C-alpha cells in the first residue's frame, strides 16, 4: 500500500478528493469554521458522537466535504494507543468496500507517536490474506494519506512507520501461509529475495553444512521431517565496518506436530504459526531494507518441521549440540529450544553487541501473559530496559520475566548435561533458562511470542508482532530516529479539528 504524508488542516482535508476521510478527534479540541470542523462540532453537540475511545460516526456525502464518506473516530486523550485504536476501527469500517483512496486527518497536536500509530493501524486494518484463495478479493485500498499540521516535522517518524508497516505485513503474510507452502525451503527463498531487493548479505545452509557445523540439536529435531532443514543468515551492514552487530535469532518451526510427543488433534493447524519468530526476523529485515539505518544487524533463522516418523528423534535420545553440551530429550514437543540453542552458539562468531531470540516457545507464556505482552527474558539489564522501552514506544509491548538460577533445577538429568524440559511450573521461565545456558558469550534477550504473534478464533491469523518492537529497538538512536520530539501544541488560533 502507498502511504503519503501531507500537511493538512481541517479546511484542506475538506477539499481532499478521496473515497474516505477519517477524522481522528481527541477530547477537548477546539473547532474552526470549515466544513469538516463544522461536521465534528455539530456531531459532538448533537450527542450522536463523542470523542471517547472506540466511538465512531459515519457520514455520506457531507456538505462541503469532497470525500464521499467521512468517518469520525474518537481518540480520547489523543495518545498513540488511542490514535491506533481509532484508526484501526475507522479503517475496519471500509474493509470490503471499493474505497481506494483514504485520508486520515490527525489532530493538530499529533506528534510522532500518533503518526506512527496511524500508519501502522491503517496498514494493519486493511490487510487481507489472499495468497491461497482461488478467487482472491484483495484489499481495494491503494493509497492512504496521513494529514498532519506540519508534515516536515513528522517526516522521519512517518518514514520509519512506513518501513515498519511493510515489515509487519511481510511477517504476517509469511506466518499466515499454510505449512505446505511456508516450508523451510520457502523461508530460505524469501530471505534470498529480500537480500536481493535490499542488498543484504545472505547465506542459506542445508543439511550438509549443518552437519559440518555440528548442529546436532537442531538436526535432531529436523530428522523426522521429509522437508530439509534450512539455516538462514541475513546481514544488514549499515553501520561502521567492524562495529559489533545486533543478532536476531528466529524460531522457524514451519509446523509443530509435537513429534513423537504428539500434540492433541484439535487446533493443531495453529502450529503453522510456530515460525512466527522467523517471520519477525524477515519482517524486521524488510523494514531495515526500507529505512536503511546506520546499524549492523545479523538475522539468523533456524527452520525445520517437527514431525513424527521412523527417523524422528524420541524421548530419551541424547543430542550433542554445537556448543558441545549434551541434551537429553524428555519431550519432543519442546523442540524450539533445541533448534535455538545451536543458533545461539552460531551467533557467537559475530562477536555481537546483543543477541535477541524471538520464538513462539511455550504455551506457558500464553498462560502467563496472554495476547497483550510478549515475555521478555534478559541476561542484561540495559538490554532489557531498551527492549521494554522499544515495546512501549512501538505499542508492541513486552514484560520482563525472571531468570533466577533456581528455575534451572528441573532441567537436571542423570543422562546428559541438561534435559530439554523441566516440570509444568514456570514453563516459560524454565524454557528461557535452557536457552540461557547457550547464551553466555554476549548480552542476550529472549522474546517468547507464543501469545502475541497470532490470534485464534474468528480473526485467526498472524499479528506481525514483535516486528514493531524490534525495528524500534534497532533504530533507536540512529539518524532516522533523530527527529525532534513532537512540539508542544501551539496555542495560537487556527482552523482546528485538524
Ligand atoms: N510451539 C510450542 C509452543 C506454543 C504453544 C506456541 C501454544 C503457541 C501456542 C512449543 O514448541 C511447545 O510445544 N512447547 C511445549 C513445551 C512443553 C513440552 C515443555 C508447551 O508449551 O506445551
Ligand atoms: Mn512444540
Ligand atoms: Zn514449537
């Protein structure tokens, strides 16, 4: 989708030729004399519309307004979170209509966070999955114009939001693809395609290379599948040569049956989302490709299926990881940590500034935090704080969880250096403690996105999280982030409702 940032006040917005004009209305704003301001003011006065969060009012062919359809969307205190919800709700009302061109008029007080929220919400709410439909009816929306009081001041935030939205969309699309399409091989091809489009370094390794690297843990998981595994390395070398990179590591289980420790049948299809960590790495790179920040970033993806088969690994097997540590498999459904541990060891060669793995790792994390916040585990307080702050800023929040050594007690076994599962208690933490053993050589963080990367129910599908968080973290402090903060709302009289 095509986004454009434009300087617009309410009077100019009234004259904008478009199918839909979305007017984001925070509480307590003053109103000018133009047609849009008049519409907002009279709607508020009548009691048919309130500027409260979640309130919408639509008008068709409103007098003096060029847009065919006007949607007023209440935005409460006007915060990024409220603008996000308002734009999402407003854009959702035009899904399935022929609307092609949409203008979002933000309040005059809108800062960078509101611009970001508007772009991401419009992209998000208009996304339609069509890849495997025989009669695709895709998104009609072609163009979204974001109208702000001073476009020049918001340019940097807008550019970054647009890049982020493209990354989120790629992550969603990849994770939504069925598991017979989004195979490890396909993930490798997508990485190569991205690399070609944006000039990234890219290496895609297969069985032979993984054997040579000694990735016995990863290969143990892959063994039961007819689909060959892939280990993907992407590089964005935007920063100074030799500057330590951030390494992102994505769990790319393209389908998780549980293996010999087979999962129950109902809803097993949802385990196609088990490559959402990998999808978020691809998405983050898509955003890096668009925004081109001056940072060095490496993306690693371990991709395979977890299948039961005559060749499959089984409970009791002992695997030798790339680190040399031996692992007793007590449950083949705890496979994510087994592919990630080898990727974490591989990450050492980049002498990274930080390593962040992203994984739909545990059902226990869904129980702990639900779909609101991703689980954050970190061996380094500064890294944890940066990621937490990035999550808040990007409206893609996470919550820090503990890593006390006592949580690793249950991973002890008589038959190897470590077992791949502990008891049921604190399952998200014990999984993180397992990974922690393999991440001793650098500041490390782990994001458990089992609850946040996808939604079940009627709106079943991938969310594209935590691409927003990752992009914000990677770009914080880079030049594209250096735009001044939102100016305090100016007090002089001007046409309002804009
Ligand atoms: N991919 C699952 C985790 C998962 C569960 C993601 C639900 C999204 C929704 C992971 O591989 C898994 O099966 N974990 C097990 C670990 C257990 C065997 C210790 C789990 O959470 O049940
Ligand atoms: Mn599993
Ligand atoms: Zn899994």
